[in-house]
C-alpha cells in the first residue's frame, strides 16, 4: 500500500521542499527557490506512482502553480489525474464473491486548492503548515488535508548539502465515509542537494486509512462496519528545479 483513496501518495512532498528558505539557512550561493528570477508565480508538475499487492499500480499526474502573496506564504491551484484509487463503493459482489473492483485504468480528476506557510524556528530548522482542499469530480468526494512538518538543513562549509524532513498528514472527509478522519500519514525522508537543479533522496511513509460499509453492501443486508488498514511505502523522491 501507499496510495490512499484521495491519491495522496507523496502529495506535494517534493513541492514542500522547494520553497524559498531564509537566506542564512542556505548560505551564499546555495539558495533554492521555486520562483525563478524572483517571480511571484511558479508553475509546477508532479508525478507519483507505486506498485502494490494484488496487481495494483496506482499513479497520478498533477500540474498547477503557486503564487507568493507574502514573505512566508504561498497559495496554489492544481489539477490532478489519478488512476488506481479505491473507494468504499469499490468493494462489490461478483457472482456472490465480495472483492475490490479493478481501478488501474480508471481516471479520476481532482481540483486542488493549496495554502502553505513556512517559518524559520531555529538555526537550520524550518517549520511548515500545508492546507489543501481536494475535490474529486469522479466520486464527488471532498477532502480537507492538514499537514504540519519540520525540515532540518544540513550545511557543508556554508553550502546546502541535504535536508531531512518529517511531516504528519491528516485527511478529513467532508462528505463521505463513516469517520471524520479518513486517513493519517507520517512521512520521513531526506533530500540530497546534488546541484542547483537536482535533488534526490529516500523516503518512507506510514499510512492509516478508514473504510466503511458501501451502499451496495448495505443493500444486500450487510452489517455496518468500520475498519482501519495500515500501509507502508518506501521509495525515492527526485526533484528538478528548472
């Protein structure tokens, strides 16, 4: 596992590492910014994919922009195409056998609004808080994502060498499911600053997803239930700052 019902595998994790940091956290000549030439508007693209059990191959593509409206704040909008997601209603009966409906080839479109703030809290330490509203046009699901995080920047003789990060994500179901908190994710990782353009590093994510009784199961007399599944993802992040 590693891709939740709302397609949040590494949801903006790479983006989060690209925001402009305080000058003294980078050192002269080592700043990385997403807005070239001090432009307040920056375009961003993101691709995520995973290989899971039962031949699941979820993937997603996102494209959008960020606008810097204050020193520590950015607002953004994104469109996402996702394949391989699962919803409660995908648990269905085939010839009397309950199973998950195949979804690798199913395209789901998301509209996403994003507000992110970053603040220096100590030498080489930067905290962030990301808020996202996600609308899934396929299922009509609406989700509020809250994700606080902390990053530590490793310096080598005044130059950025790497940054370590930890983030906790809370996904609140606004109009679906049986639980208000539909998913929780913990992200831990490192990004190595290869040069002024490229960053590469490992990550691990732990996820907890809540599942409830679909309508089709209820129609056949199935009792209400709510279960929580746990998932673990290990992988790589690659960032190109063009």
